[in-house]
């Protein structure tokens, strides 16, 4: 739910003419996404949505807009087909299938490398909730393509054995009132060998609905990607 007066409720999505809808095949499954490539883009951020979310997530759309304003292309991707999403509403079996979600991210990374508009852009991954774990597994499988990772309220612990393999500098953003997820992120951080930073956003709960907290997430993610993505 969007809170009146919050960052995402003020975002004028309709005036962003950079965005276009696309579809790609990942292991026989048609996935849909929203791609926005600003002029002279310096990198591309692929969003991995979390439990029960989609490319229409107001929070991730807000972050994506901030990234595009900084010259970074964004791809907000649905990692489940419409049929899988409908099934997952009842079974919740797909949202925690980290291996499957990571495989689809890897397929998307490979697809982007073959497209004229995006093939030369270094890739960063932005994962939310269970998408944080999937993003890190994908990063461990494409160490030559993924230059940086940001997790928002994520579950990096779900990446398990992939964590020590990740080479991309990783920022873990967690709300200060999301105590259980803080501990899970601390566990993941201890297992990683890459550069990793755990940043606690004061006063924020899991969804970063409190005033100013989503803006902080967007600013920290933007600065991390601009600092760590290689310059082409």
C-alpha cells in the first residue's frame, strides 16, 4: 500500500518516457519487464523482486527512478509468469525457490548481453526480500558480468553456499526495526568474502514505509552502484 505523502506516492511515473515493456524467454518461461535506458547510461540495474511482489512495486519503481535520474538504466523484471504468480498467491512455493529465481536472473543477464541497447553496460543487481538471495546466487554465477549488488530488506542468507563465491561489492540495506532480518543479514555478511557493507536505516521497518526511509534506500543504492560499477 502506498502511504499518502510518501516518496512513492509523489513519483510522476507517467512522465517517464524512457520506460518500455519487454518480454524475454528464460528456460521456456516468458518473463515480462520494464526497461528504462537514459541517454548516455553508464550501467544497468536489474531488479529482483521479492515475496509476492512484481515489477509494478511502488517502492522499487521509486528506487529505479532515482537510479535513472543518476544515469543508470533499469530493468524491473517479473521473475514469475502470470500463472506462477497466481499459483504462488496460494502455495507460496515459488517465491522461496531461490535456485529457480536465480536461474531466471542469470538468463536475463545473458539476454541483456546480447541486446544492442544494453550489451555494453555493466550490470548491477538490486534485490528485495527473497530477491536479495536470488540476486547473490546470480552474482556468484556471473562474476564477470555483475559489478555490484544491493539488497533492500533482503534475505541474503538464502543464498547459502553461493555467498563466499560472490565477488561483486555488496550493500545490505535493512530497516533498524526489522530485527530478525538484521540478524539474517549479519549472518550472510560473515559468510561473504567480497566487499560487503551492512547499512541499518534508522526507524525503518521491513517495507521502509516510514517518512524518509525509502529516500535513504534509493540514495544509498545509487551511490553504491555509481561507486562500484566499472566505467566502460
